[in-house]
């Protein structure tokens, strides 16, 4: 029950965050201007979907007999398969039980894809986007985040998952995969070491953690996937997208089995997405970037709820 | 049983037969990975602290804890004795009571927390009333509200009170902060 004083308190809280919300508005405008100026089109995807994306550790929030999307990825790939070569999406996504300083069950995600591109091309786009946003919104190429100055240009350090784990956790997940140990060591040993004075890109994930990325043509133990960290904050996840329908179906089936083994609901395979893959998805790259996290970084805020209007 | 997603600050869990309370909590989730719940916790029996991480599929034991209304009776050496309406006694050592022990008065109604059948903690009423047994005399007419001076309450515990408070006065204390609230006479 909200009382009159709670409502007054909410009003005061919203009013006190005017400068943050105005900055947020300018960032959303600048993101759109960046892509619009590069020949991309913005597309809306359904928020309520009949089948959520099948991922081992991402749970969807149910909405009647459907689900709230966890990401617009499958719809965007259907557009790519239909011949749209440069597309982006900016809007809310929802994930069950994700709540913390850096997680909100409802958050704002930017995703963009382009055909005839791989994950390293997408990294160049990401660098250009963040450089342009910093220039326009901060008027500089560095930012201050939790007492640390971070230079956004010129060096973005690229480190492979193997090297990062060997250095900070003492083992190589590519040689000896252990899913539980991977997640725990990533959070407790590797990620804290990525808190540097420049952006760090963790790349070339073990094939077992490929998710929707294609494997490296010259080394099938590795997936063409990267994650961007700035100030230790994980900002974006990118792939050279998997375009092989048979391999994709196999990964979905494995994932559904693993979800069932963990006692999670095993979502059915999204057959609309599968038929788009079968008809032919061009070689393409894509990335999902958390807009709220980017705002936290630009505004030096350590709580995701501070940069969203309502929480 | 609790699952890891139930973890939050203040939750009480059982590990190897001991009750622990979560004192701090961080949720992390690496991209595409599983949720990691890092918890700082305090042992409710020994006060020992530790850090533990749980993954989303971990299950945690729920301790058998219950609050029972009792009244404070007397102190016996290092043991504080409480009694319920059927005159059943429970005793708590001073280290389990912590600072709360200074705010006990005879016949004060409290909640005693039991783990299985053993008493492990106390919840005091939010406010208690104590008599000042020692303080510098207050200047007459000095009603400044923001200037404080030290004063001892029964049990020789020192608090800060307003200048006009004298020996023999009764004061109201907020047990959650341990601070003086007002003089009641």
C-alpha cells in the first residue's frame, strides 16, 4: 500500500534526479543519431513473445500465456535473413530473478546487427559508438568512475579468455571446461582484475560458452564472442553470429536438456527463428549493450536503479 | 530449504548445524553465466564472520528459529536469566546479548530467539526507560537541546543526555540506536 507520504517521497525522488533523467534522454537521442547517421534502421520487436530465447541461465518472466522477451535477438535475425542488412533496436528487456546493484529485472538494451561483418568489425562499431557518445555527452575522451579515471581512447585491451583465466585464476577453461568453476572464477577472480584505466575486451570464449556465436574456422575449441568491460563493469556481449541451422538446433536441444536437468522450465525451440535460419541467415555480427550500465559509467553511479526513472 | 534466489540481507540460514545471519549480499551474473550470490554472514552463536558464494542452483538449510515472549528476571554471574509465563527459564551469556544487555530492566518484556531448543538472541522493545545514577548536575534553566553530556544509567553504562538531566531522572532510550531520546521525569 502506498500512502500519501510515500507518494510525496516518490515525487521528491523523481524531482531530485532531473539531471540524471535529462542525461539519459540525451544519451538515447545520441545513440539513435549515431546509427541513423550510418544508414541503420531502427526496428521495433515484440515485447511479449510466444517463446522466450532458449538460454541455460536466462529465465523469462511470464506474461499470461506468453513471455516477456529477454532479448530481441531472434526477431532481429529474422529481419537479417529477410535482407535487412543494418538494423538496431533500443528498448526494454526483462529477466526473471536478476536484481542487484548492476541488475534490474527490467532494463534497457541496445542491440545492433549488420551483415557481412564479424565480431571484430562489431568491436570497431562499439568503439566508435562509445567514443562518439563520450565526445558528445561528456565533451571528453575519458570518464571518472568510482574514483578512477578511465581513458576511452586510444587503447582497448584485447585479452583472450584463456590468457585472462591463466593469469588470474590459474587454469585454462578452453583446455579443461568446467561450467561451475568458470562462472565462479569469472566473477571472483577474473572480472575484478579487469578493473583497469582503459576498456578491456575479453574475447574468444570456450566453445561450451559460445551461446549463439559461431566457432572460429581455424580452431573449433573457440567461439567468436567477446564481452566488453569498462571500469570492471560488463557492458556488452557480441558474436560473429551462428548461421548454421543444424548446429543451432543441436545447441538448443542441448540447452533444453540442461535446463530440464537443473529443474528449470525447458522452453520450446522458436521455430519461426529456426525457419529463418534454414532459409539462410547471411554472415553477420551483432552485439547487445546495456544502456543503463553505460549510463552508470558516464554518470559515475554505482546503482542501476539510480539511472532509471522508476524502480 | 531456501534456494539461492531467496538470499538477501537479514536472511537466517543453517550451515553444518550452526545458524548464520546474512549481513551483506551482492548479486552478480557474468554474461550468459549463472547467478552468483556472494554473502557476508555472521554466526549467530559465536559471532564469527565469513564470506561464501552460492550459485543459482544451490539449496540452503532453513534453521529452526522461533521467538518466544519472556521477561527479564535477574543476572547470575555472566548469565542473564529470562522467564516465560510458565516460569520456564532461559539464560543468555553476555556476549550473545551484546550492547543490548545494558538496556535490560527487571520484568522487561522481550522476545528471546531460540535455535532448536537453545536461546541465541534477544529482541528488545524499541524503547526502554532507565534511571540516571551518575552525571554532572545540570545547569538550571539550561534547555539547550543540542548540547549533550555523559551520564551513567543503572548497570554503569554511559550514554549522552541533554544538559538539564539530573541524577535520579528517568530517561527514554531507543534500543535500536542505543541513544537517549528524552527525559520522562
